[in-house]
């Protein structure tokens, strides 16, 4: 599996040329946006010294950048726009991300926004009451262990940014996925699961703002589709993985 790489290009542009430089990159950005090797890009300007700019481009891999984009017509068109400023480049290098990463506290987690552990406990209690009385889902959860709802509350809490209680007491993503092996979950059951979870969220008093609910439902769709896949007869148990972390409007890619 290839690993994304981040290219940083540092420029020093005389202030009297900055308007033309920004206009050139506005035009050039169209060719980055059209490149299948480009994940995203951003041009930033230094606040302390307006002559300094940094272009950050995330590529699918260094090889894809050098052997793919650089040898394409898109690169020729891109270079034509910014060629007058190539001599102003002070650094142009690729960087690999490290394990040192995270988010700050300026934006609350989905877990905190929902109301923390108490909210997820209410949610799963209401949800599994519905499940056990539902003609479509009750067969899937026959013989449900008494602690199941509380374990799922821990799981959802950790997924949405809460403490790693599920990982510490139960295991990681592989442990949760393994519980679905051989269940033969149908598409109709998956859809009912998602719908009942939304009904339970309403009854449990979880936030109803569009931003929270869109992220909440997005995880439900993502997770239940994986459950269907791993419940199929030919599915192989996944390798052990950490619990996925869900954020506002962001879907973490699943890699088998």
C-alpha cells in the first residue's frame, strides 16, 4: 500500500509581484485539481513577512507525483502558469507524515457535542429496546448478552472522539468486526439498523443540528456496510486494527 506524501514548495516573492503570483497560482490550481495524483493543495502566505509563501500539495505517493503528474500534460500546463516564479523557489521537497499527529480542542469532539458517556448510554439502551422488538432485526440479536448495549455505548463513544474505553476493555476494530462473522446480515437488516439508530437518537435526546446528525448518520452507514461485508460467508477475519476515529464531516478510509 502506498503512503501519501506532502510536498512543500517555499517561495519568496517581492511584494510588488504578489498579486500576479497569486493570480498565476489561481490559474495553475485548476491543473492540480484535475490531477488524479493530487489529494489536496493549499497556498499560504506568511503573516509576519508578506514575501514568503508556502504551497502544500498532498500527493497519493511520491512516485505518483514524479512519474505520473510530472510526466502528464497537466504538469506542462501547470508549469506554464507559474514558470516566471520558479526562480523564487527556496525549497521544494517531499515529506512523509509521522505518527505524531492529532487535533486540538478548539473544535469539540462529536462525543462531547453529543453529551458524553451518558448520552451514548441512553442511546444504546433505547436502541436495543427497539431492536429486540423489531421483526427484521430481532433474529440477528437473538440471545443478546446483557452487557451488549453498554459495550456498544463504549464503542460509539470512542469512535466519536471519547476515551478509549472500548479498546482498553474489549479490543480494537478487529474485535468488533469479528462479532459479525457468519451472521449473514442482509441489506434490509442493515437499513433497518440505521433507521432505528436515528429514531433512538431522537428519543435519547442527542443533538439534532445538521452538522452532528450528518456525521452521526455517515458513521452508521459506513459501519453497517462493513458489518454486511464481514458477515458474508466468504469474508475473512480482518487484521487487528485500532478503533476508527470519526470527526465532523470526515470519513476515515477503511484499509483491509
